[in-house]
C-alpha cells in the first residue's frame, strides 16, 4: 500500500489553520485518495515482504435506495482494511415484456436469456501518516520541580499536548479533504453554483461579493437556491457528480458544510427561522474558515476565511509538477455533499513508550495512518459568492517530448481545462516533424516543433504548448 509521509505538509496546514502563517497553496497532489478502477500491484502489497496483497476490508455496495443508511464516516482498521471497495449497481433498462406476445407469429420464449447487471467498481487506496514524539528525561527535569507531584503534572501536560496535537491534526486534515473536494469540483466544472452571479443576472443587479454579504435580499435569494438544490440532489440524476453516474442523496445523508460568516448572515438579515430546516439537517456543520483565517493583509475577513488555495490531489497524474494546476478560489460559502463523497477511511492510531534505563529517559510517541478520500462519482454542490470563479485555462501533463527517430512509437499528451468540458484544438508547428490528433503525437521526421493545445472561452483564447524533438 502506498503511504504518503505528510509531516511537512501537515505542519504547514496546521500553521495556516492556527493563523500562524498566511494562506499559501497546499499541494495535495496524490494525498487524497480519488479512487481507481483497477488495483495497482506495486502500491497495494504489504510494505514488509512486498508480496502479500493488501486485503479488501470494507466494501460499500451502492444502489439507488433513496433512504439508504451509510456506514459511519470513521471506520476502524479491521473493518476498513487497507482498501475501500465501492460497488455501484446501476439502474436497469426496461426491455420488451413478451408476456403479451404469446401466440404471435415469430414469438420466442425468453426463459434462457442472460441479462447481466451493470456494475461500477472503484477502489480507494493509500494513506497519509505522521508522528509526534517527545523525550522525557528522569533527572534533568527533576531539578526544576519541588515535588514528584508537580513534575508528574508537567509530564501529564506534555502527553495531553501530544494528544491535542493529534486531534487538531486529524481535524485539519479532514478539513483539507473537504478543501480538496471543493477544488476537484471546480476543476471538473461540475456542481459549482455562483450565487452572486445568479442573483445579479436574475435581478439585473451589480452587487459585488463584499456588498452581497450584507444585503438582506441576497440572503433571501440564496436560501431559496440552496433549498432547491437539496431537493434536486435527492432525486435520481446524473447531473450533480463529475462522473455522470445516476445518484440520489437523501436529506439525512447530505453533509451541509457552511461558512460561519454566511450562516451568521442568515440569522442577522432574515430574522426568522425560515432557514432553520437546513441548519437542523443531521449532517449540518458550521465551518469558521476553510483553509485559514490569516490573509496577506487582514485576518478573519470574508475573502480570507472563504478562500481555498490547493493543488488538487488528482493533479498527481500530471508528470511535471510545474505543469500542475492550483485552484485559488475565494467566496466559498457552502458545500453540500453526499455522505460518501468525502470520508475518512483507514483510521489507524498508535501510541507507545520506550524507557532507556541506561541513559535514564523515556521516549513517548503518538502516530497516525489515515486515509482521506474524495469520490467525485457522488453528488456534491459547491456554492460560492464570488466576483469571479476559476479563470479559464489549459495545462498539459508534459512540457517536452522526445523521439529517438521518426519510427518511434506514438506518445500521448493529456490536457486539463477549466471549464472541464472545453473543446481542445490541437496543432503542430511543423507537420514534417510531428503530427498530433486529439493529443496523440506521431513522429514524422527529424527536427524540432511545437505542439499546441487551445481552448476558447468567452471569446478569449487560452493556449498551452509542448516542445517536441525527433532524432535522426
């Protein structure tokens, strides 16, 4: 099983969450498990012999049951295992009912017909790990205390602080999994609703985000839209997840994560219990801020508290880290997600102590190995109150390609675009050197050329390039 050592990332995340550092981009590439349809033999064997295949512990079977009860968000290590396997049984297509054809010419019975169910299988693997450790000497500390009791209280404070550090780290990494889900939804161009843009368009207004957060009419409009989407995702639909799978999220199975400043606005400006039904949903959680509350020049303002700035985990597939795209989005006010869309899987914590009797000190440690996962095939809606949402762009997973000669095998360049459904136009600067079709580059002759990929959004063109060299 692939395990990511994230102590350095975790330290940075904690400092941002605590307000010790200003917000900066959190590189989550490969950190949050996004699921894979086929298990990797290199990443899913034990780390000791590298031969024993990690067992599949917990299997979640998904059907279109509108009142389906899901397992607890946190699972112990034996229940969950090293791999979460999610099975989706797709709805059935109707077929002809031959009961009413009996006796007609050409009738054939269907007793022996085979009809296989349509099933999707996704595996969530990998994990994140970190550790806290402290040394407690016997005699070196005792001189600072007047009694064994006072020294014992000090040592208890140290161990309590270590436990608190672990709890805060788990909470902050859970919040980071939420932030990654937000970024992945923006990157996919699925289920992102700009409440400000909708309001300005519908009522011919020109409110900015900062003004909208203090406008009663805007909160009335926002409360209506959010309620509508809670009802929309409860109905079977393929529209609200990035994979286009038929899903339905019952009210009791929907996480509602709302920014405190947005929640407080409903209380202050609506002055009624009109939005209480949303606040009282079983999985409603109020979030003070997403990534941190210390900005470049301010603290706890709306822009800072509502901003995420991360490199999505799915960007791990882009080979060159310089070509990976980060989502820096302000104005995120609410996330509604299926209970299975964001989760904490493998949850393995250890504490231990070792006493060195020769040098008279004790080492105490507390470690964690936890899998945080996002499933974009589950329903999710991200609501923003923003003047702009994710600037259109195109990036390529390779910046250079090299062929030994013109007889070399084709190589593929993959483009990532915002919006995700943008049409990519591929071009080559020299067809005599290399040609390109839908990202597949074929060598034609020795020399150098440039492969370009272009999208057009709102009349503006956005381009990314890859340098190609073909040997003689």
